[in-house]
C-alpha cells in the first residue's frame, strides 16, 4: 500500500472553490498597477464628483469583499 500525502489546503478541492479562487484572482489583478495605471488613471474623468480612479478602485474592493462573503456563506 502506497503512502498517500495529505492534500494541501492551498489548492481548491471543489469546483465552487476553484470559481471563487479565480474570481478573487481576477478582481485582485484589476486593482494592481499595470491595469490601474494604463486603464483607470484618467485625471480628467470624474463621476459624480469623484475621480474615476478612486471610484473604480472602490468598486473593485467592494467586489473583492463580496467574493469573500460569498465564499464564507457557501462554506467554500
């Protein structure tokens, strides 16, 4: 009988866990400098009295928190 190594807790074990992980990574990449500096950094663009850059980052961060809450509720 071969000795079986315990599964890592870093690798998602379910399909839903993989979806949550990919969603988190995709949203997190939207908040990183290559995307923010090239796409979101438009100083002349304001939305409802707020610069587009800060509004977009606020929405991305809210989405990241939403993914965490979703994962917590689903028990992933």
